[in-house]
């Protein structure tokens, strides 16, 4: 089992993923229709995985306009179940990177869950946060970030081009961090975690456990005080960010979809074994 917190930035394997989907909401049954991943160390050669995916449902008109994909193209593509083993092996042993990670991670977890699998345990790095927190850019979307950085491989709303662009954003962020003295994946995860004061309303401060879960790529069990009352959830944390207070974005195992949680509403938290 990799100790990601001590893994050197230059030696770690990073896999940048992107999904094109039939629509925006995995909770409404939308599916992945194109998957791509670009994997390698920062300075080494890269491997690429790319495939159209038969989503077994129609494309929303908006999704078709954005990607340019057609239902005729997708009808001839393999099902995700036919790609799952290869995709799982490709992602294993690498830090998972995505731009607006809750979106892509939510869809990937949903697709893997349909065939009885889960995404391999590893830290999740969101290049949206890298662009803002480390590179100091005022834009969030990948196209805007690519323009601001003058990337050689601009995104096109196709999975492989966007995964390549995501890797370029990652490399710019790693270079900036290395120049500032960061040396490990743990250093990167610490930089991406909001700098917040302690003093949350519950006895068990959830922040240390969330930091550990994000650094190691594990699930947690939350006791959460939501609008409908007290509940327990098993979730995979994806990122914590400041948005009118602290917000946890995570993939909820019960709902099989991404969910957001107010950190100050987490009454108890437990890191689950990997």
C-alpha cells in the first residue's frame, strides 16, 4: 500500500482523467459516453487510455452540442462493463487528477459501482483548485485556465484532449510548488486544503480526519446533521473548499452520486479501512 503522504512529487505517477457524459447529473441516471486518461510521472513518458462508451441511454441535446458526439457513434462503442477491468488497472497505483473533480469522480464511481467495483484508493487532486490556489488564476473552467496559461494542448470538450490539458495544468502547479520547496504528494495535498481556524461546533473536529482521507484516498463514515435531521453516510471525500464556510464535496455511496456537505454540520467522522 503506497504511503502517498511521503511519495516524492517527481516520482509519483499521476493519472489525469476526463469524462464526456450524456448529461450533467449522474443522480438523474446520466452516463459516461467517452473516457480518457493520461498517466505518467511529471518528467517521464506518458501512457494514454481513450475510448468512446456506449451509455445505453440517449444523449441530452446540450451534451451532444458540446462534445459533437452522436448517438450513432456511441451505439458502436463498447459498454463500460467491457472497459471496466482495463480502466481499473490503468488507474491503480496513481494519484487521480481531474478538472472539477467532483464531476468526473462522481461519474466514474457511478460507472464502476454498476459493475461491482470502486475507483482505486488514491488521493484526488482537483486542478480547478490548483489553478486558483497555487497558480493564482481568477478563472475556474478548463478552457479559461488553458487560455490563461497558454497551454500547448487546449481542451476541446473531448475526453482525451481535455485529459491532456488537465495534465498540463497539473504540471504547471507541481513546478510552482517545487520552486516553493514542496517535495511530496502530502505537501501538495496540504497546499490544496483550506487554511482554516479550528473551533468547529462539535467535540470531534472533522478536519484532521478529512485531511487524512484526502491524502490517502479513503472513505469516511459521517454522522451528519442535515435539513432532514441526523443521518449516517459513507462517502469518499473529493475536496474541501471555502464556500460560505467550509464545504466538503464527496461521492456518497448510498446515493451513488456526488454530494456537498457543510463541514460544520458533521457531528462525527470515522476513517474507514482501505
